[in-house]
C-alpha cells in the first residue's frame, strides 16, 4: 500500500484518536486548574505535509505512517511558565512517554524555539476501555509552550519556514533578539503573577483593621462579607469574584471602608443562607444608592 492509500485508509481512525486524546488532555488540565492562553488545539498532518517531510529527509525511512511520531499532534499554550514542568509531569504520568522531553530544552545561552515536545501513547491498561481499545499503538506529539514562546514560534514559522538557508545573519540575529525579549516578558508575567498571589495571601492573613484601608478587590470583598456574615458566607472563588466586580461596577464601591460602613450592624443573619445574606447586602447597596441621590436634607440619618 502506498503512502496516499494508507493515509486515506487510516485518516478516520486517527482523527477519532486525536479527538479522544484532546478531550482527555483538556479534562486533565482543567482538573489541575492550569491557566491556558486558549484551549488545546489538535491537528492531523496533511498528506502534503507527510510528503514534504519525506522529501526533505526529515524522516528518511518510512515503512508505515504509524512510524511518524507527529502524524497527529496537540498544542498546549500556557499563560505562565511556572506550570510548564507541572504539565509535562502530568502528561508523562498519565500516558506512556516515548521520548526524553529534556532534549528540546533551550541551552541557557541561546534564545529561540523552546517548546517542549512529548511523544505519548495511551497506557496498555487502558485496553479494557472501549474508547481506547483500538488506539493502543498510536503515537501523538504534544507541544507545551508559553504564550510568548507561541508568538515567537508562529511568527518565525510564518516568516522563515522552508527558507532558513536564505536568511541573512542580521535578520536571524534580529529574530533571536525578539525571542530574548519574549522570554523576558514570560519572566515578568510570572513575577507579576507571584506578586499578585502574595498580595492576596497577605490580605487573607491581615487584621480586619488593616484590610479596611485597602481598595476593594475580590479578596478584600470576601473579608468584608465574612466579617459580617457570622460564618454563613460561602460563595466559591468565581461567584465571589463576579459579585465583587458587580458591586464595584454597578454601585461604584471602590474601597473596603465604605462597603464595611454600609453593611456593618445592618443585617440580622439569623436563619439566613449564604445566598439570602448576599441578597440583604444588595438591598443595603440599593438603599445606599437611592439615599445618595436624594438632597442631603431628605436622607435617612
């Protein structure tokens, strides 16, 4: 069977394998709360790409398309570099790892392409699962990179793919200077993220008197809501963040002290659920806005 015929005969089953594998990886990343730039993307090499790889000698011998490590592949683009090694470990533990991902790591005195490539296969023990029983021998390449690395890789590919030998040294130097700048951006984003996390951790540990002097954000908002709820306020992080943003945006409450004054001593929490407590807070805020719009002589004391 020639390459074209084989490609046609296996395309459907490989597309199914790719789809199932992509779903599995997406679920794994979601369970671990990995921050992604966007959802993982998958692709199957076109037959033209297969021929090009053979003709350029990048895969000199090929008995079957299943010999290709990257006939199908997934790309994972991360927001922050700190989780890169975590994602590699997660995938290596979940699937069979067929290569050494350390081979792809950038030399410390070089700047350029630095995505990590994993060649994976589902574990043999998955053979009893109908979804995977027909795909035990299939391989897939998973690329793990940060958003900055993704920008560099996609840009350099678009500009120079198949033309590297014709690029003047000065242009190559400029390209790698851009890679260095993007690596600095990665470092700075990671630094800012770490500082934000420390700031929120400090808010959780600070005395309430100190919190009163801060601007309103999701963490200081939670401290105020906790302070006056007698332990019943239990919104998860997402709902708390949405509610905090709503109060800043719709009621123009921008500092903790003002919110505390509006709530303090004005809610009897007896018998209230968390959601009912939130409703009472909203009622107080509505009353505050209504009072603010009245002439001073007509406002309630």
